C-alpha cells in the first residue's frame, strides 16, 4: 500500500495571523497620515482667515477708518489684531504691521503678520 496524502490548499493559521498583523500595521500608518493631513488643512484654514483679518486691518488703517469689532470675528473665532507703526526716515512713509492671533490662544500665538506702507501724516515735504 502506498501512502497517499491529499495536499491541503489554503493558508495555515500562522500565515493568516502574519497577514493580519501586516494589514493592521498598514492601517494604523494610513490612519496616522490622514490625521496629520487633516490637522494641516485645519491649520491652513485658520491662517487663511487670519490673513484676511490682517488685510482688512491694513486696509482700514490705510483708509484712516477705525477698525470695528465685527471685522475681527471670522469663522466663529474672535481674532485679536495688533497694529504697530514705525516711521521710515527720509521717505515720508511709515510701515504698519498687523499681527493677528486667535484671542483664545492669547496674543503670543500670532498666526499671521502683514506689513503695509502708508504716507506719514507728519511728513514734511
């Protein structure tokens, strides 16, 4: 008599566990990547809105219009705007820098700083 063995097709339990472990590691890596991307997109939208607020503040300063409180609220966030003016000697201009931060994060958490140049009111010809 000859011993005839039927070949068993398929995966063993160890092979299946190794495949599941590889799939789990790949899934976790993909999830971490997606979370990082979502955080970057959220930060980008905050910086974009902060830039709009800074541009509005610079435009209001250029026009000589006082900034109103409702102009600093956007995307359901209250933004704090700090304006710093510095005279540029010999040019008749002054540099105005608008720094914008989320009010909840504090004034030290500046997201955007924009600089514009306007004619000095005390400039002599």
